[in-house]
């Protein structure tokens, strides 16, 4: 019997890690139970999924994922100036991640980039926007996806 490869309508179980190009770790589930997802279910960015296509259980690979296939390029329109008074008495420092209410509901993270006397510059781009990512995977199993 031929071993199933990762493709459309497959369920993949894997361990993964994400790191910056300089090797700085971003996220990893190595040393933990593997994660499972169905190709195309939206749990993995398409640009990362593309690198998995054709792999089989037992394979380990490392890929360099450019921003265009990962978290995108920074959008200057996602950098906003907010009144300092909006933060109340909160102590602010550059690099602090704050949560803001989104117009459509839910929360959106923003990174404090600059603090002035009356204003605060907040970057709502994904923190990894503009960064190439080293994506390492160890494939445990590839199975047919259950179709509902």
C-alpha cells in the first residue's frame, strides 16, 4: 500500500517550530503532543501549508517562509496614533502589547511603538509582519480527512 502524502483532504499530525531567520524561537510544540489539522481548514496559513504538500509520515523538513507566504508585509495604515488619555493610568513602555476592542467585535493586539506626552503610536500589524520565518516540521501521520 502506498503511503499517503500531504495534500487536499488530508489530516496531518505534526510537531512544528517557528523561528526568526537569526534562529530566535517564536513558537514550538516540539517536546509536547503533536498538533493535528486538516489541509485547508484555516488553522495553518496557506503559505506554510504549501511547504507541507507531498510530505509523508516520518519526514522532517525545514523551510524558509518569506513574509509574502507567512504573516505578510507591514501595512503603514495599521499604525495608529491614540490619545494617551485612552490608556488611563496604565504604565506604558515601547514594545508593550496591548489589547484593543475591534469595531467588528473581539479584540485586536497592538504594539506600543512610541509614547509622547499626549499621544501613543500603536502598531496593529502582526508582530511577525515583514519577517521571514524558519518553519520546521516533523510529520507523524497523514490520513484521509473526515468529510462531514
